[in-house]
């Protein structure tokens, strides 16, 4: 029987400690990021929490001049698709790039990025920052 | 992961289609003051008339209404609309795969029929995106909805645990897809802008010839002249078509509208007795994933749904498809069009630049005008696009008729979340 756990709360609790965590499948070795209780590669349910390297490549991006209300404090920002070193892809805010100069960012793709946490008041979220 | 694809145990045909004019119930004369009930009823009754049957002949219905709770203050809406289509006390089910709903709904209906459980099934949907009922009031008492609120509520379709908190952008999907395409094939940002604007020109050429597309009545060339531009491309790069993303411009994106659509399906063996021109459903497929798994093209979402549909239909998309409808709310004509096999890899943007995707081109796309011209009524749009394909295959599309009349059509839809549904239709020979 798989042990029930509050994965969402656990992930956010880790982010609150500035830890970017995922799950590694103990059967096939692939990663679930963000965490879900079953491996989407091999269907295994024996997964362990691991700290992600935070290393990734920004492959493509969007500009967000007028975000929804919860994100207006961060506007304007670049939003992008990052493939993590461990395999999973995730979309989130990209920091350390000029949102006004999307042509320069287009030329730099794929761009090395590193995960960090962003304070949202009552929780933290994972974002990526362009490597210098 | 691969899935098992079973064939239909009995052939299934579309025998009737209907959709309302797409517009705004606060102002468009054809649909003014109507609620979700009237819109769905008139689409359904049009489909029944088209099929030459009545409500008493239909065994069950599917009702796509993605935004029931959030925009219409109505959950479990199949009960609310059953009377309106003459199907009180029959099986009726509301469902939601966002903007792919009425394409997915065709698959539900076809599965019911092929299993032998039901014979005649109506599948349709409705959405009102420009206004909403006032809290606690009957639904004809409405107030306009500002776009920010529409998008906020539409984003309930995004996973709220991990995806929505990432800071979704309104035009995110266009930018992500088109920039990925440009990097894959070595295109400049200007070439991508030109390709998207060329798509706008062909879409508008299609849409102004569709009487049910009520929002735009002029081709871009004429509109450009009125604004003092001799060159339509300059007009589409001007302040009249402002950028609202890294690549996305105003006319590249869907315009939210109100409308409804309905399709009627029955066993292929029964269809011949009802219509001279049955259109067979020969394949369908669907995928669900949280969209943050997508980066490189082709998307897994598209690949999976197309592969399922083509395997069931036993067609070669590179040579067998005469008409393609790509979900174009966010400029996906060349990215998803290539995933569909309708364009060779890396060539879709060029085919669009050459104007070949209008109704009179050799690679016609979305002859309703698509979501940027006819507009996008969330759950209802896919059904209208399937209805358009059926009418094209029957040769009934007047001044926007594809020639020669298409015999195999593929309709692709992406719903927020994300969901992808694809269906393949073929004219009975």
C-alpha cells in the first residue's frame, strides 16, 4: 500500500526552506518535478525526495507585460520553459534577463539558468535566474 | 507511454451539424439577449434540422461547458439545458476539457454508438465569454466582463498547485511555441512576425466569407488602406496591431466571443438512410498533460493525440488530408500544423507566408476564419470547427468553399490545462 502524503504542502514547505525538491523513482531513476505520487515514466510508486541540482536550460520564453493580479508586483517579467539537468521541464518566471530586450534573449537561447526561490508572502515559489 | 488504440466496432457518421453566429450577447443582433440555454438550443435544433431528425429520435446528449461555474454560475448544466433541446428525462452529461471540449465530446458520442449502447447521440457545447450573470439574478440580466477577469477565471483551467502559481502570461502559449519553432529552424524574430501576420491575412480572408463570423467584415488589405497603409504587412506591424508578448500581436490571438455548437452522430449503417452525404468519423484521439511539461516541438500533447487519431483512422497525414483545422487561439498554425503532418517539418511558416492556407490555397486551414477572426467561444469552438469541416466536405461553404471539395478532414483542438483532441472525418465514397 502506498503511503499517503501531502505532496503539495511538503514541496512548498521545502521551498520555504529554500530547498528545490523533487522525487526520484527508485525503480527507473527518472524524476518527477514538481512531485506527484507515481512515476510517469515507469508507473512505479516507490519514489524518494531528493534535492534538485537547480541547473537547467531555458529553451523558449514568453513576455508577460500584464500578468494576473497575484503576479503584478513582479511585472514585467519573462516567463519561460526550462529543462532541468535531471530531465523534467517546468515553466516559471525567469530572472536576470531584460524583459524589454526579448531580441537579445532570443539570440542567447538555450540559456543556462539556476533555480532559486521567490518570496510570495505566505509561500515561496521556484523561479530560475540566468547565469552570468 | 503508449496506449492501446481500439478501432470502432461499428462505423459512426456525423449526420447533422449546427452552430450559432459567434458574437456578443450584449450587442450582436443575431444573438442579442440570449442566455446559454438559447444558444445551445438553437445550435442543437439547427443540427437536428440538418440531420432531418427530431429530438425524439436522439438517445443521449453531451454538453461541453468548461466555464459553467466561473462564467455562467451554472454547474451540472446538462440538466438545465435538457428541456431546451427537447430531451427531458434522457441521458445528458456535462463535460469539460476546456477549449477542446466539443472535439473530445465527438469521441464520447462515437464511443457510445460504436459500443452499441446508444444509436443517435448529440454532442455540443456553449460558452459566453464576454459577460456574466449578476450574482443571484436570472441569466439574461448580465454585466460585461473585462478581459482581465475573463483570463483570471479561464486560468482556473491551469493546475492550481504548481502551474498557476508560476505566473501564467496571457499570450504565453504563442510566444513559447513560436520562439521554440524559430530556434529549431533558425528563423529571425522578423521572419516569425511576418509568418504570423501572413496567417492573420489568410484567416481574415476566410472569416469575412463566413456569415456566422460576425466581428470582422473587411479583409486586412482593405482595412490597411482605410488607415492609410498601402502595404498590408506594414499595417500589421504598426501601432494598429500592437505587440502584447515577445512575439504575439493583438491580431495573432483569439478574440473571446459567445456561441454554441452541436453535432449529431449515429451508426454508419443508419446514416445512409437519413442523408445523401454521410461523413464518417474514422479516428479520434486525446491527451491530457500539465502544459509545463512542454518546451521543444513537436509537443507531446499534439504528438500523442494525432498519433492515436491517425492510427485509428489508418491514414497517412502527409498525403491523405485535404483540410486541416488547427487550434489557432494562440498562433499555433505552423507549430501544431507540422505536428499534424499537414506541413513538412520546418516548412509550415513558409507555406503560410505564401498565402496557401486560405480557402483558395492548396493547404487550406480553418476556413471559419478561426479563433482570431470568427472568435473563440471556449467550449463551443471545436464543435463549430467540426461543423465547418463537415460543410466543406459537403460542398456547402459558398464563397469560402475549398476546391476540390475535401474528402478527408482533420480537426485539432487544444484546451487549457492542457488537453489535446483530434478527430479525423472522411466522406463516404
